């Protein structure tokens, strides 16, 4: 005869105790796993933040270091190999903003004359320079779209590309506007506002646009203050503001020292 199984009340209690123990063990292990995960996550985040901090400090040091040429200029400018080659001598100056010229005015304040014109012409003269492929790429240019100096003609190797400094194009544009302001003196055809397709109008408007973009890009936010002047009813502006400027003569000297032979340029740099 089969006998019904008897359950010892202690067995139920034992099972209950085991079950509780298992649950507590599982909770404990889960808690440990969660803790380890949190610690790992925090460690990774700390490492990332530390790396970013070191990178930012390194970048700040790089641009502020006295061992880096033109550190302040680099922070606000697109890459140019010139920054690696010459110290542009950034310094504070006061702009000459007076209405009437001084005894020895700059060439920009002089009426047309041969001496001033020779300086303007030197600014404008094309002075091609050499660039490398890596420099072009850092400037955001496509090397395949830039003319090369062929090694058989120049002896520069196979990594020499044609370039010129933008500032001299800007000076060319400024001089163009100056000359058209004195069109009769320079024997230039005066602009006809009704003919905006003429080459003259296209050229002049191109120059106006280039200079406008330059001014908007640099966006000088220095303040022109105003003060009282005798016999003037309203406050008058003082346009002699303080600025930080480079030593422009250093750019001219570097350009002149590194320009290629123009006779060879005219001979060899003809489109194939």
C-alpha cells in the first residue's frame, strides 16, 4: 500500500530559509555588479575628462607660449606658413584718425604724386611665392587645383606650388579705388553707373566687395569716443583709437626675400 508522503514542517522552513538566502545572495551580487559598473563608468568618464583637460591646457599653453611665434595671431586666424617663419611683432599702436593730414602724411593721405605712386606700385606688384602640398591642405585648399612649379624649370622638387599673400591683393584693391577717385590724373575712364557689365565696373565692384568682406571678417570692435570741441555744437568723434597691429614692414621684407624670379615666372608659368 502506498503511503502518502509526509512533509516535515522543518523542511518547509529550511526551504524558506534557503530561498531567502538565495534572494539575499542574488541581491548582494547584483548590488556588487552595479557598484562595479558605476565605478568603471565613473573611471572612464574621469579619464575622458582628464584627457580633455590636458588637451585644452596643452592647446592654451601652445598659443600662449613665448616659444611659439605669433601665438595670439594664430588663435584668431586661419593657418598660414608665415606664422611659422617670421615674428610679425604684434604691438599696440594708435591709429591716426585725424581729419586733416599731419606734416608728413601717409601715402594714403597724399594727393597723387610720383613718390607715393611708386610705393603703391610696389605693394601691388605680383610676387609669387612657394607653398608645399601639406601647407595647402592645412589652408583648406585642394592641391590639384593649384599650379605647380615644374622641377625641370625651377629646381624646387616636386612639392612646390604657386601662392601669393592676400594682404597685397587687398592693397591692390584699395589702390584701385584711390586711382578711380582721381581718374583724370591717372587717365582712367570714369565709371558709368548705368553700365554695370563693363570690365571696369566689374573690377571696381570686386575690389569694394573684397575690402568689405575683410572689414566684416576682422570686425574691429574698438570704440570711437566722442568729446566736446570748441565751436562745435555736438560731441565730435575721436577716431584715433588704440589697436594691436603687426609690423607690416616685416611682411614686405619676407615677401621680397622669398619671391621667385619673375623673368622665369613669365617664361615658364604659361598654361600648357
